[in-house]
């Protein structure tokens, strides 16, 4: 008998009644997806499963598109009248009302103001940003120096990056001049004078560090900077 534990999202839509009968318990699961038109046998088998600490159960159409991890969608990436399920971080831009898109997100949703989509369910955060923001996202490492700043022509959102390093020569005026904001950053290294700006213009920064000339992080920072240039 199997046990399912500690999952953010559990999709049971394609399970047969026989497969469901093999599940003894479901524990610590944020969301369970169920089929739109389950058979009586499916419903009976599912009802017999012991469930503990399950936050929500909801129905997803059989033709729903499911994405895992970091996902970026525009009107070019979706089909009219579709349901989008994302387990992770979803960035949505430029989707008109006539597309009739529905969203289910387990994680974070970042959308521009010109997105028309029905949010069916969200387990996490929702952020709305301006339509004209330049997006820089899904980078493992990013270095912000004068050259980077000078090449930005518009306000910028830095999204879903693992590590961000801000050169000591950068001032809060430099960051403010290009309207730089930070969303979902794992680690950000910057001099102490920039911490106020970062904290006021970020949604989530896992770790905010101050570089020190004698530690490994700063040596790596200088090495990365040389590579960047």
C-alpha cells in the first residue's frame, strides 16, 4: 500500500480506480487535482483514501495545460478557452480578454496589468506589474554594474534569479533611474547603502548579503564581474 506525502501539487486526473485503491493515504499536500467528470468507481476509490493536512481539492479540465517550475506565458503560448496550471512561478504577459484563459497556480503569479485571465485558484502570491516593464528573468547568476545599468532603456523587473550581485560602484540613484525592482531572488549581494532601496523595491529576496573584501563570496563576485566585462 503506498503513501503520498509532502507534495505541493498532486494530479490524480489520470489515475484509474485500481491505481487509486493502491493509495493508502495522502499527507501534507497543498492541492489535489481531480478530473472534471469522474466515474462512480473513481469517486468511490478516491473517497476511501485517508487524507491528512490536504489544503485544497479542485477540478481541472482534462485538456488543461500543466507547467512545473518557472514558466513565462504570453498570448502566443496559450490556446483560447484553456486552463493553465502552474506549479512553481508563473509570469503572464499580454493576454487579451477574448482568449478566455483560466489560471491555477501553486506558487507565485506575476502578471502585467494588460493580462485578462480568470484566477481560479492561487496557493501563493500574486503580483501585478506595469505593462511596459522590461523583464530579466530565470538567470542562475546576474551581475549589475555600470555597464548593465547604462544599457537599460526602460524600467526593469528582475525575476526568478538565483543569485544577483550589485557592484559597489552602483548607487541607489542608479537603480532608481531605471526603476529596477526585484521579485523572487534567491541571494542578493549589495553594499549596505543599497539595502534600503532593495527592501523597499522587492517582493522576495531569500538572503540579502553585504560583500566583504576578505571572504569567498566577494572574491567570487570580483571574478564574475571580470567575466561579465
